[in-house]
C-alpha cells in the first residue's frame, strides 16, 4: 500500500484495488501517448 496526501492535506492510504486501478490508468495513458506520438 502507498500513502498519499490529497489536496486537503489529509493522508490517504490506497488499497490494493485502488492501486491496481491507478496502474491500469497509467498504462492506458502511456499507450494513449504512444499512439498519439506515432500516429
């Protein structure tokens, strides 16, 4: 688990599921950027 601070300054501990969603979103963003650059 990773701990991050949100805009209110409160510390939020992400669960494994949320972390997985973040990873997927990052991967999709990377793929989107790559597709955008190469197309």
